[in-house]
C-alpha cells in the first residue's frame, strides 16, 4: 500500500496535492459541521473579541460589489462610480479596492448565483489556501527540492501553516499575502535564471490589484529574499539581475496603477491612517509572541507565528548548518531576519505605515521555514551532530527567555507574599544565568536522541503531517466556539426586502439605527444588504472628513477610526443630514428624537443573551418588534445657507452650541468671524455619588429638551485593552469606549459627550455612568438642549432646496431658486473627486462644516450639477495602458529572441 501511494505521488504530484488538500480542508471544516449538525459550505465568519470583519465587512462587501458587477455585466445596469448608500456617500472603487474588488478569484462569485454568496465566500477562501500550497510546491521545485514526496509535504506545511489557516477564517483576504509571496519569488528566480520575466510581472500585477495593503508586506518579504539571495554574488551580472527585477517590478506596479494610485491618494484622507502611536511591546505581549511560534496561539498585535515547535527547532538546527554544504544560504538569513524583526515594535510600526504596531506581515517567515523543512526531508541537507546541539541550545535559550518573561510578569502583576517573591526572583536569576551560558554555546544539556531522530527524513514527514492535523484541530477548535453560523449571512439577513415596503420614497433620505443585526452596536454595514441609505459605515477606507465632522461635534463613534456609526440620535444633526427614518428594536433602550413619529412596526427574529458570538445561530425562535419612526421635520437634499461662520470661531464654541449654529450658518475656512454665546454646562456636584466606578446623579427637570452628559479628562490607569463606558437612564442606554495608545482602535477620547435622549416632561431623571474602577475623571456635567427650535428652522431651510433632483452613476443634478446669494450645502462627505457646475459653468467646492461640501450660488434660478470621478483614476488608467503596451512590446521582443535562439541551436 505504501509503495503504491509513493508511486502515485511520484507520478501525479499536483493531483496528489489536490486530493490531500481537499481531504485536509474538509477535515478542517468538521468542527463547524459537528456544531451545526449538517454539512454545507455556506460561509464561516469568525468574530473573535471585538472584531466583526468577516461577517460585517467581507461578506457584506462581497455581496454588494458582486451584486453591482452582475447588474452591470449581465443586466445592463449603470455602473455606480459614486455610491450614495455606502455610509454618508463613498467612492465604489476606493471602498471595495481594499477588500479584494479586483481579486481574480471573484470570478467564482460572479459565476455562482448571488443567493449563494456564502458558498462563494467559502470557496474563494479555500482556493486561496490551496494556491498557497501549490505555489510553494512550484517554488520548492524551482529551488531544487527534487523528490515529489518532499515537494508535496512542503506545500502542505505551507498551506496549512498556522498563519495561513488562522487568517483564512478570520480575514480571508489576508491570505493574499502568503499566496503571492512565493509566486513573486518564483518569478524572481526565473529572471535570475534568464528563463522568463513575464511571470514576475504578472505576479506583481496580481498582488497589487488583489489586495494593495498586503502588497506592501509581500514586497518587503520579496525584497529581503532577493537581496540576501544575490548578496553572495555581488558581481556585475547579479547587479544587472537586481536592476532588472526592480524595473520589472515597477512595470507590474504600473500595470496595476489603476488600483494603486487612486488608493494611495485616498489613503491621504482616510481616518484609519491617523497615527495611533508607537509603543514598545510589554512583557505580556513578548510572551504571547514567543508562544505563537511554539504552539498555535494568538500573539499580541496579530502576531500569528510559526505555531509549531518542531518546525521552529528544525529551523534553529538549520541555522547552524555549514554554509558550504548547502547552496541556499539565503533561507537561513531570511529566517533569522524575520524571526528577529517580530520582536521589534518599531519595525511593526513602520511597515504598517506608521499608524500602529501590528504583525500582520509575519506570514512571510513561513516561506523560509517551509523551504528549510523541504530541503531537510529531501535529504539535501546532511545535518551534523554539532548543528543539532547548537540548534537545541538556541531553542532552550528561547524557552528560558520565555520562562524568564513569565516569571517577571508574575512578579509584576500578582500580589504574592514576600517569601514567594524572593523565591521567584532567585529562580529568575538562575534562569537568566543558565540562558546566558546556553547563548555562549556552552553545552550544558545534550540534545536527547529521540528528538534528533525526529529530523530523520521519513520520521520528520510523519511528525509534520501529524502536527498539521493538530494545527487544524487547534485553529478550528478555537473558531468553533467563536464563529457565526456557517450560513450566517442568510441567518442574519433572512428577509433582505424587510424595509422595502416602508422605505419606498423616490427622494433622497437616510435611515439611522443603533442596534444592527446580530445585536451589534458598532462595526456594521447592514444597509448595504437591506438597500437603503444610512448614517453608518464600517470600512478601512472611510472618508476621513466624515470623522472630522463628527469629532468636532463630539459625536459618539464606537467605530473609532474604522468608520462611524451614525449621529447618536441627535435631533439637529439627524435633520441637517436628511435622516427621514429611525429604527428602534423592542429590546434596546432608546427613545425617538424630537419630531419623529411611529409609522410602522415589523417583527424580526430576536437575539439571545449570548449575543453575536453565541452557538447555533444566536437567534431564538422568538420574535421582537422593530419600530420605525418618520421625521416630521425632514430636510430635503441640498439646502441654502446665507450666513457663514469662520472655522476658528466655530471651533471656539462648545460642542452643543456648534450643533445649534449649524441651523443658521455654514462653517467655512474663510467664513465670517461672528461672536456667538456658548452654551453653559451645569456642573453636577450637589447630588453626585460615586461607588465602585459608578457615578450617579439626578437631573431635577427636563422639558422638551435633549439631555447631554459631558465627562471630561477621563483617565484609566493600567489600560491595556479597549474598555466600554456605559451611560444610562431608565429609558436610554448609551455606550462609548476608550482604547490604550498604540492600539488600532485608539483615538483621543478622554472627553465624552453623550446624548441620553429627548424628554418632553421628566422630573428627577436619574443618570448612571459606569466606568472601570481604575478610572479617574476631572469633571462630570450635564446640559439640556432645547430642540423645539428645529421645527421652525428646518421649515425655513426647506424653502430653498434643490428641486427635481436626479441622481446618476457619478453624481446628481437639480434646480435651485434662491432670493439671495448664498451657499448650497450638500450633506455628502467632502471629496476632491467631485466637480460642481452652476448653469454649466464649473465652480469651486468648499469644505463646509469641516466635513461636507458647499458651493456659492447667486440669487435667481439655476441648474446645479455635481459629477464625480475617482481621484487619480483617469491618469492611472493611462499609466496602466502605457505599461500594458510596453509589456506587450517586451514580450514580442522576448519571443522573437527565443525563436532566433531556437533556430540558431537547431542550425
């Protein structure tokens, strides 16, 4: 039997890999199948901790852009360059380019019905993992691993490595990094060997367009590899090879410039790229990073390490192997480089664009690790006794360092008696001494024979196959308890036409709601499934002007810099931003804002108490009511303002006064300097009580007012993760958060202004603010904002608005009649991609209210139009076309040379 299998592998390498991959991948899905008691491939969406990326971004975005592409290609629908229903409005290409819009594997989703988007999502993710292993086999073969059994195992080790497998279910497009890195190296090798240059150009192009974010990582990994690869032979020939690779890489990037350049320009304005701060790794974080290389556990800052102590030990042994006996010295140096870099937070900060410390790049260590394994099992590397001993000493030194860090963490963190503390310190000093001796290569402990025997070719293959199974079980076992149902998209969105009968107006309007599907309060894009315009967006490429607009008004934003989640039910802002409908679930604590009346009630499945991550679907058999409110003071799209306010004057006002003045003024950088009286906050002192982090006070009377609570100078000691602050009355529950510096969710949020709802007539309103026990605040105050003025103000604004508005695939147009010169305010995010025209003549677009758009309009009746084009897209299309012509020319010349050479050889 064993002989037959070996013969089959030797004859059918790629078929053997495909069959084994299918077997192992199916095995990896068993925990999900067991959990849900039936077999299907309808999508698996991992949602660990605070992250909802797979379900709330990736699958929803794929559904949305595949729906648009199908409509364009198969049904002749107009291609929407600018989408008014993505958040407050967004560019289609910029929004989805980050999420694999141009990934060639999307052909799977285009072929399958839209109703099978969960299946498409799963198949694309699985295909990425499959291609990882396939490209690694081809690379290993290119570098000289000869035995098919060795090539097969090298591919499986790479495809089912911890970094690849972990990302496949949490962030599927993260797998594009480990997918394209070996392909880039294959292309580079072909250039060095003068065989072909087109695979490399194609690999660069595909890597760029599939996921430009991870192209940064793959570029770095390839650069490290190729520089070390050519370092030993710094002759003129190799220098020319290096220059050639750089030129061809640039050509590949230019081919994909229609994706790269617009996104690079957009990155200058997105909120996600705001610096979160450079921080050093803590002792606890260093412990997790080391552990993630030994066993499949999650390290800090997305440090998904090797996760396999046998592989790690094998690499350590290989590090000390004599260079002359083996030509692939660059594998050793690449491994050492990547292994050291994972402990340097400055590098993780720099490679992440100086935004925050993150180790998503760490997948690239698996290329040298897998190849080292391949060369060992192929028998090309004859490891000596000295290699084993030195590698073992280094491995023990790492274990010793881990124990030292754990002891330090225990001593620092836990309250222990003096005797135990002294004992631990002595133990710590002993461990440090032993580690120092090991590092100095003093053979204190001989490597056990049975460990050395593991690295014998056949045993190493068997052990690694078993460890692949263990890694699969570890990863899937973890996800089984932290994953939405495999058909979660259909479970959470069973009725995609739920709101169509209610939101059937032809005019422009938006919808706001606080609780999204899955009982989620943030990180959502539900409206893209339900098909209405909303006030929220969760996306890494969100327009930064929106966040600035919200931040200057201190609107609670649980999405931090990854988007925004509405206007917090603030009456003035809802009206000025054309919110016509409000959705409130029966189970949530919330009040309708002033001027919103109940118009419709529908029933939807109710979520259980375990929330978004619960097993068996998170949805009970019960139903709950959803109340839909309509705004009686709805403001039409595009309204005139006749008074301006200078940005500096505006920012000198308190937050609530800023809200109020937006009903009368448009804020411009060159607006008028106006003296406006600020709102007074009432300091709560006489009845404020504090107990175990809970601040409580009573507001004597509220009459036709919105209640705002203002917490200033919040500081949380020993903050090492995001914490939630809760604000509550008998009718309303609101939340805000605060994150430590250096975390991807960090922003300066020491001051929090919270809207606790509108009350017509309330006496002794009891307010509770729940903070962590370690929290300190400088001041807590409240303010009551009279919002009844909104009815009159909005009625006045509605007298001069855009009429006969028509929305197109790249803008809108309409008619405006105004008695005076003024500014037409458009409540869409400011973007340099827009051009505005008054009666066909282009006019300047101003940044209004620090985040929106406005144009100057003279008195009279005028035709207004706005057109949009992705910034930099036209130029980059010309660049891509030019690069295509150049590449085609090079290809023709290359083919002609090949033909001439073949003729010369035959003659």
